[in-house]
C-alpha cells in the first residue's frame, strides 16, 4: 500500500518537473538556427529539445537495424549469432520435450510411441549420450533387437556411457540364452563399476551356473565389501561355494586341494549338512576318523540327517552290527526323540537282527509321523519276526502310498531334488535347497512298487533284470531299509533251514 502510494507520488513529481521544464523553455528567448541547402530553420528552445530527442532515437534505431542486418548476414553464413542461438534454444526445447514424452511412453509400455519420440529427440538434440539409451530401450520394446544392439554398441564407444552399453548387450545375451558371452560381459561391466549390485548378482548367478566356483567366491567377496551382503549370509554362501569346489573328493583322481576345500566349507558353516558329510569323508581319506567323528557330531547337534549317519558309518567300515550300534550311541544320544535318530536306531537293530529292539526304537513314529521309510522298516521288522506275507505286504502297501518324508526342496520353486546341489536344477537359483518335508508331499507309489518283491522274496537275481534294479536305485525310497530287509530275509531263510 505504501509502496503504491510512493510510486504515485514519484510519477506526479516527474510530470510536475517536466511541466516546469517545458514552461521554463517556453519562456526562454533564443533558439537554434539550422541551414540545409540554403534553407534556414529556426527552432525555439522547446523545439530544440524535442528535435534532439528525436535525433537520438533515430540514431539508436539506425544502429539496431544495422546490427540486425549484420546478424542476418552472419546467420546466412552459418556463424553463431543471437538469431542462431534463438533457433537452437527453440530446437533444444522441442528436443527435450520429445525426450520427456519418449520416457513417459516407455514407462507406459507404448513402444512405438517411445520409438517415434526417441527418433525425434535424436534429430533435434544431436546428443547421443542422452537419446541412445531411449532409442535402444524403445527398440527392445518394439522387438527390433538389431537396432537395440547397434545402439548399445554405440554407447560402448563413449567412455561416459560404456557401462550402460555393456550392460545392455549383456541383458540381450541373457535373453538369447548365451550365458557364456553374458558372463564375460558381466565381468567387463563389473570392472567398470565394481560396486554395481545388480551386475554382481547377475555375474554370481552365471558363475554358479557355469560351476566357476572360484570366480563366484571372488564375486561374493565383492558383494561383502560393497556392503550388499550380511557377514553371516556371506559365510554360509562362501561355504556352499567352497563345498562345490570339493564335490569330487571321493573320485579316484581327487586332489588334496579338494579335500581341503571340503574341510574349509565345514569350517565356514559347521551346520551345513553336505559340508559336514564331505569334510568327514575328507578326513577319513586322510586317515583321521576322530576328526571326522567330531565334525559329524557337531553337525548332528544342529540337524540330524541321514547323510551324516552314512558318513559316520564310513568312519569304521569293517565293524560288526553290534559294534556299530554301540558306536552310534555318540550320535543317537544327542537328539534321542528326533525322528531321524529313531529311524537310524531301527535300521541298525534290523541289521543286527534285533527286531524287538528295532520295534521299540520306532515307537510311535509310524502312528505319528509315518512315511515310506518308516513303513518299510516296519515291513522289515515284521518279516524278521516271522510275520506272514500278508502282514508284510500290508505295511508295504502303506509305504507305497505314503509321503517320502523330508527331502531336499528348493525354497524358491519348491522343486524336490534327489540330492543337495549348490544350484537348483529346476530354477537355477543359488543356495536355495533346504532339508524339509515338501508342502505337497511326493508319493512313492510310482517307484515303491519295485520294492515289494525284495521283501516278499519273489524277486529273482537282479543281474537278470537290470532295469528293475536301476529304477530302485534311482528313486531310493529307503536306501538303508532295503539292505536291512534283505538281511532279515536271509535270517528267516536260515531259521527255516
């Protein structure tokens, strides 16, 4: 309000001063005389001031028109001028608008619109580092993989956009299924940006698929250093990778390094069942059964598992069944009520032909948590105690239609795997196999039927029927129980003789 009043007062003062000045000039005598071509012009004081103002304005307009003429000539000549900068700004504004529209179309899934806008922005802006990525992604969306590939290659030639170009080509190779080339490109991309999390994950996945365990361990270390992986998860996955390097320790050509990898894997993650079993076998191969026993007991405390029991049996392979039962006390007393412990005790007593003790070991497992393995063990016990074929077949019939119990299940795709492996054989995910009961239990009837002749004694020599024997081994419904049943059969035959 005060500012407005002040401006009005200033305006009135200026008008007043101009009026006083004009009045003063009109009252003043004299003037200016100008002679042009013999003609004399006489101007009074007021007229002289007005003429001077008009002359100043005319000179200013003349120089402005002269500047415009010069700028036009320079513009036509291709030089940078204010006129050219005006058109450049106008073109740049339209280019950025086209770029923004292209990005919006890309985000909206309108591939063709995005491609059109990208082409327009490319022409208007002439800045490939801004438009090439939009062109490549729009080309991918419209299915023009060749144009996308050519554009990514252009990005590779520029230091500022090299990572984006390499990453784009890497994704194309992944989509094409060329994992080997994609792995090499991922290594190059990670060399440019060592802390890029997505590239680390892609490279780790490709390295595990290619069984490049040493490279995968290096990438895993990079993820830890970048802060993308908790230390406990790192130790677990590093143990898995070390275990993968040691997978062949039982082969004839196994090296000392593979044995050391198995031991290292167990040191990194003592609760990893496959690592414990493999490390124990490595110590057995070195002639150190006590170290193997210590590892297996520690792993059994975390999770009783049949693989641990099998490895524990291998520490003293030439003992009698009674000696083995006594030695297994070191494991079975740790979790006496655990289902795995009770099943192992039942199997050991069946081999020792102590069938009543085997029945006591099973207890209420059959009623509470019955699966194919438990029912087959009951069939072996009934056969060992001299029960009729009808009773044995009754237990087997229940085994044929019962779930197989805990197995290696992928937590990502829920696929059931026959054995542990660092990478899921179905979905390719890393370190997702867990020993658990499947959500949808697998029924063993499709393969368990081949076990029926083994128990009732109707099967001839397996060497005459290799296909049947192969199918039994392939499915492995109850690996140890099948051996126990054969022992019970032989015991009954000796009694009858």
